[in-house]
C-alpha cells in the first residue's frame, strides 16, 4: 500500500483516475453508463477532491476490468453523500428530520438570536450616547447666592440634590438595560458553545472507523478524547478505506485528485494529485492502516539522515561565520522527531560555540546556502540584517510547466500568508488575516525562474508560485502545492550580506544541482 501522505500515483491508480475523470467530463467510461447529473457537474466545478482506491476483490461498487477500484469524494456534493457509483459516507448525518439536523437548526436559531441581541446592544449604546449628550449632568452654583436667606438656600440645595439624584437614576437605568442585554448575550453564547460542543461530540462518536484488523474506534477515541477538527472522517481516504474494510476488499493503492476551480486561499489545481491532509486525516489513517504494509514516508524517515549530513558542504568559513550548502531533504533544525539537521551537524562541528548558530532556515525540501553564526556577536548582527531586510537572497526554481505566453517575464507577487490551521505545515493565502509576503521574480528560461523573497514567510516562494493569484504554477516536485517528483526544484543559490565583524559586503553562490 502506498503512503497516502507521500506518493506518486501508481499506474493502476492512473488508469482508475482516467476512467473516473472521463465520466466526470461526460465521456464514455467503464466507471458508469449513467449520465453525469447537471447539478452534480455544476457543484463539482466549484472545486472538489476525489479519490480512487485500487483493491483486490469485487462487489457492487467496484469498477474496472483489468483494474479493480472504488471511488469517493470528500464532504458532500449538493448536500448529499450518497451519489450512485461512489462509496457512501462513513456516517450519514444529513437525514432531514434526524438528530443532527434538528440540533443544527437549534444552533442556527441561537446564532440568529445572538446576532439580533448584539444589534440590540449596539442600538441601545448609540441611543444612550445621544441621551447623554442631550441630558448633561446638572451643574449648580456652590455656596449661598447673594441676598439668599438661609431658608431659601436650604430649599434650593434640596431641589438641586433631588435633580442630581434623578439624573443619576436615569443614567443607571440606561446602563442597567445595556448590562442586562450583555448578560443575556453572554448566556446565549455560552449555550451555543455548549450545544455546538455536544453536537460535535455526538457526531464524532458515530464515526466509528475500522482498521485492517477489523478493530473499531470512534473519532474521539482515535484523537485521545479530544474533539477532532470539523469535517474529520469525511475526506476521501477514510471513506474509501472504511468501505473496503466493510466489504472485504483489500486496499492496494490510492490517489486523490482535485477537480474544478481552485479555492480562494488554498492551492488546488485541476486534475493534480494531492497527499492526505495532516490535520484531519493523519490520526484517522494512522489507526485505519494498522496491520497493513504501508510504504515509508521519506519526509519522516531517519534512514537517509547520515547520507544527507555527509552531503552538507562548507563553502566558506572564518572565525565568525560559516557558509554551508544544505542538501534537499535535510532539516534546518530538529523537529519533534529529533531527526538530524543542519543545526545538529553544526553543533558537532562547533561544540564550543556560544551562538545559537542557525540564523535563518530553509524548508527541508529546499537545497542551498545557509549562513551559520559561530559567535554571539555575529549571530545578533546577522539577525539585525535579516530583520532590516538588508540580506539579499536569490533562489532558482523550476516550475511544473512553461510559463504561459503573455505572463510578465518579471514582476512582484504580493500575497499575505498564514498557516493552514487544519493542515500544517501547509500555508494558505488570507487577504484579511495573513502576514505580508512579497516575492520578486524573473524568468530566465521557459520554466526556470529567479526568485528574490522580500519577506521570509514559511513556504512563501512555493505558495506564491503555485497560487492562482501568483504564477498559478507549482514548483516542480512540490508535494504540498503541486505534484511530486525526484525532488523539489527550489535552490537558494546566492546570498549577499555584510560581514558581522569586518563590515565588508560578501556574496556567495552555489549553482543548483538541476
């Protein structure tokens, strides 16, 4: 079985995918002799993930002659998870009068009540502000007025105090109403959160996932008691495996591809294959694939670390700095797994250095030049240069396709970026909440570019190339935002900075190995 988090589609998966996509396009196909429903076609055109699972065995949903496979899609299409020809949902919670729909309607009503209450509070607050402007605090002359008798003075002060008291009562009544409304709003929000959590727990308790050994756990058990991200259990991969295990089919290989328009923030290209997501699917698939012979994920394998460390080249070294060329596949710093990295190699090489050593990072899949600081003074100076955008780095990248005719040969890509909270380390473009990210590019060949990052966001160059608002073409070999290859064709080939001790401007280059 191929690893769903890192794979190239097998020949059998390519055959199955071709049969499915032919049918989606309305062509004759062994997938089905039924015509694609118009509403189905319109909906998937907006963007949908499909998947195929090649199997040993046969049942009513198995397709193909030479290649046996089942097909599925993520989520719902036109509000349905039961379209003919595709594996059903693990748990169908969409019955019109079912538990989920009833309680979902209650939560929707709570949302409407919350919006109405928030609007009411805003209106009351605005009215109160106007009232305060019109009904200002009364002011009175201090002390006895000229010619005023003692009795007149006492009566006047009694009247003034009564007026001030009445004014304070009006203010309190106005504030009390707003405070009461805010209290009701807080209680509504608490109730909504409780009901939403309860409904999520009910839902995920009903997603009972099988593994290859016939064992069963619900999604909350799989997550160790925590509530999974929304949509967990509804992706292609768990659906396909669940159906196979339920019907005695033995999984051999799977592949997932995107159909239709790219989402607004994520990078998804029509007919491109993608790995399973880490946030929703990784814990589920780890459980479901227990007992199966699954290919290793080279991104998590430690077997090649020694060889990668041996390929870590030193380009330049003096008493303050070291310039190293990191090979693709080697981490810059150790992750949670504690795998070998540039940092661990440099710690071994410079055991007496007081410096943190690593001034900046490269993605594991990216090769190229890194500056190592051997002293604290050098470290802090280089950090300041990076923070002030004084260090200039040039990358070379090979795109998956030749740049289309009419695309500017050079320009600036400015797309704000943030992490995909449900699928780290993937990043997304977010115009509202993303951090500024700017990249200069210049075409040097049909699909070869120079890239100069103005900012240093995670996966910035990869996302700016792949996103539809950027170059709309993933870097070759990008398994996160494009299609895998023998490597990621991205290399940091030049770096220019000021030496932290001498002040001399220095430039180092190392041509890409591709």
